[in-house]
C-alpha cells in the first residue's frame, strides 16, 4: 500500500513539473527573434559539458547581467537583460534538465 502511494505521488509530481520548461521558458522565448535552441548552442560552445552548461545557465537565470550573458553586445543593447527567474531551485533544475534533454547533441550525432 505504501509503495503504491509513493509511486502515485512520484508520478503526480513528475507530471506537475513536466510543463515547467514549456510554460516558463518557451512561452517567453517565442517572443524573441532568436529561437531558444540557439541559446543552448551558444552555452554548449562556451561551456562544453552538461554540468558546466547547466551551472552557467542557472547562474545567469538567477542573477542575469550583461557580464554573465552569452549573448552578443548588440543583442543585449536591443533586447536588454532578462529579469531574474521566479522559479524555485527545484523548478529551475527541472527546466534545465528538460532543456538539456531536448537540445543535447551528445549521443545524437552519427
């Protein structure tokens, strides 16, 4: 009985967090002229590894600034720096995991 409860709870929590990326990231980025995957590739080129990319993105999203942005000066001049995220650490971690899984190139290249 207890195992079933935890299984159901885990599934419900998983579904609750499944939309965090679409709702909180994609919704805003579709208003910009640069598609969301381009940010990922910029981070990947600069930071290389999964851990380093996620850490750099987390650092920027929690405290965005011109200095820690990966975007060119012209982009920042035109669109500015985003507001800090309102996501909790758990939600932000989940959003970054979903983002990584969607755009990672590792294991997809032939």
